[in-house]
């Protein structure tokens, strides 16, 4: 989109037109005083940039996050400063941890009052600094002369490189400033990403070619490379381990797809690990590494290479660009490692049988969900016992169809994030599961689901407690339970009070029937599932080191 030289928009017009020019057509938001000029300008552009307003700022940011995760495309959110920004900060921190491209437009008090402690409405000290810690790029617009370059650089940042949130702060008296020195185009082309040096590729190919027991580990940085990663895995006879954010990169139907318990069982045997778009944090810091394990690490962000341990080969570049280079270099050189494939198959069968026996109650509910949810349907996991087990037991068949809060472990994120995913992907069913504790964090967004007719299906597993915390108190602290019992509403009745379909399911079969009914409707549904105490899944997560003392710069 070109900008005419005789057209001088104000900052509000510039921001709106830039969002539209960069393909953003929804704005998750909660309007307010400091952003009134911006929303007045938006009034005339609603057919191109639709405001999706929520009841709380955390809901707005979670919705932007969910939409970004489900589509892989940048999303935008607007909140007022001070308490508005702080209300959304947990969701923004989660977006940062999940490498989600969210553009946060944050209001600010008048420019001349910033930092003076005068007690202006919504004033907090150091807001831009806080925003900077939760984003990869944060700037404040201070006048119309530099607004064009600052907005363009923000759009460039959210479209390029490591996918993380970007912040743009605008004082309330700057929204109406006339812009000068506008960029030639409001469309921000992605910046070129680096490619690994040829000698580094040669080193990686040599290691992979000679590996007897290779493993690939994928994180969120591989979500756009499903086809290529699957092909590379088959060329190498390498199992592909996904933990929280890598699910769906390789379909669970593929024999090479493995999860945490199988990966842990195979870890002592591996000789070469190819890490694609992941820190490899759990494996290196918890499972252990030694000199017999060679790590090839592919990362778009140079800071991540060697953050925990120095890899044998560090390949700086986007996974989507690097994996095809590796495939081309290995073509004709691959050899089938039947012994290793047999070992992987044996471990998968044994480990799966073990946790199916140990965790049958959770798995019965997950089986009901997977049975009803189409292959391309989206599953959003909040922190609840069924959710924990889903991390290694729920089959996932496509990229971006299993959304988890990652290492941030944000209790209560599921409802708002699910709304964003369901709003952005109306073409597939979206189900969000949560416990009764997490559900009430964002329950105020139920009317948002109704107002915008968002077809999210919400399952609340209700044990009238912060069940996981209580379980640890029972198991580890001599049954000294404290501050974990909860008083809850009738969730189905609460849903109905908002005009939402409210249902209850006492058995997995009933849940499956409720889900099919929900997916057949075009609006939101809440399904309450009363449950008791579940067997603990934590033996599959909290495991001892199985390889030698970690090498590298970080003492572990």
C-alpha cells in the first residue's frame, strides 16, 4: 500500500492503515480514555479492521495470542495504559514464551507527564521498560515526524525473524499528531533471515549421515515445516520428539512420532540429536548430556545457540529454510537404520502400555475428546490433570492444532486463548479444556463469546479444588492440604445465563456425545465434567538424569 505525499494522516490513521496494509483485519481490544482518538479513527475503517472487544484486558491479549498460535500469522491487540496494560501482562508474557507474533498497541498518559509522578489517570512508572521486557521490540511514538518510521519498524519486527510480541506505546496526546516523513509503503516486507555457513551445513550433514541412533526434537520453531521435517525424519530413520509446543509437526500416526516418556526412554541411546526450533531445555538440563551425544541446533535467534550448552554444530537460520538444505545435502546418502527403528517401535509400545495402565481415568476423557474432534480440530490445554496427560497422550495430526502454555505454565489462559483460536479458525472445531480453578480466571469472557458468536467448546473438569496443588500437598507434604478447596458455580447453568449452550457429562461417552452436539452448532458451548482425584502423571515429567554431567558454559 503506497502513501500519497499530499496525504498526511494523524498517528491514529497511520497505525490503522498500517495494520490493514500488513494483512491484520481483526483488533482484539478493550477501549478506554487514553485511546479514544485511536478508536474514533477506527470507526470509519471497521469494514477493514474489525474491533473484537472483550470484558477484560487479559481476555483481549489471550485472544490475540490464540489467534496467532492457531494461524501462525501476526495479530494485534489494543489496551489502555497502567492497569489495562498490567491486566494483560500475563498473557503478553505467555505470548513471549510461546514465540507468538502479537503486536501490542498500548496507550499512555500525556507525553509531557510521563515519569513525573503527577498522578495522571492510569499512570505507572516504567511502563515502556516493562513492555520492553515482554516483547522483542518496544518503542514509544513521541511525535508525528518519527511516527512513520516507528510504526513501520514495528510492523517489520512482527513480520520478521524470531516470532515474538512487539510493543508500540502511544501517549494520548500523540494519537492526533499529524504525520510527516511517511514510508513509501505501509506494507512491511519481512527482513531476510540468515542462512548457515556452508561449512556448518557440511558438519551437520556428516554427523547425521554417520549417526546410528539419531533423534530429532522439535519446538514451536518447526511448526511451519511439517512436511520437510517428516521427510527428513524418514530419510534419517530418526524418531521425532515433540513436547509442549512441537506437537503436530509430525503426525501422531507416523511411527516416528514420539512424546516425552518415549523420548526419555530412548535418550540414553541417542548418538546425534537434531534440535529444530527448540531450546532443548528439558533434555539438556534434566535428562542430561555427555560427550558421546552430538547436538546439532537449528535456531533463528543467535542468542539461543549455546544458551544452555555449546552444540557440536550450531546452524543459525529459520528451520523452514535450513531443513530443505539438509534434505538436499542428504539426498542419496540416507540409509535405513532398521535396528534403531525396531528399538523405537519397542519403546513406544512398552511405554504407551505403561501409561495407559497408570493413567486410565485421564486417558478415557482424552479418548472421548479425540474421538469427537476432527483431525484438523484445535485442542487448547489449560493446566488441569487431563491437560497434563494430554501433553504426551493426545494424538495430534496437524501443526498448530494443539495449543499449550509452554514453559510459562499460565493457569487460566485456556478460555481466552481458545476464544482467539476459535475466532480466527472458524473453519474447524476448537475445544479448550480447563479445570474449575483455571476456568474462573477468564470466565468473564463468556459474554464475549456470545457477543461475537465465537464457536468455542469449553470443557470444565470440576473437582472443586486446585487439584494439582492439592495432590502435591498430599503426596509430598504429609497430607497437609491448605488453600486448595474451591467453591464453584454450576458451570452449565452459568453458561445458560449468558445464552450459551450449557451441558454436563458424567462419563466419557456422554462427553463425546456433548462434543458432537457442540461441534454441530455455530455458537459457544460449555460442558461441565464432575471428576474426582486423578492418579498423578508427574512421574513421567519429573524424572532423574539419565546421561552424564552436562558440558558447556552453564553449570547445571
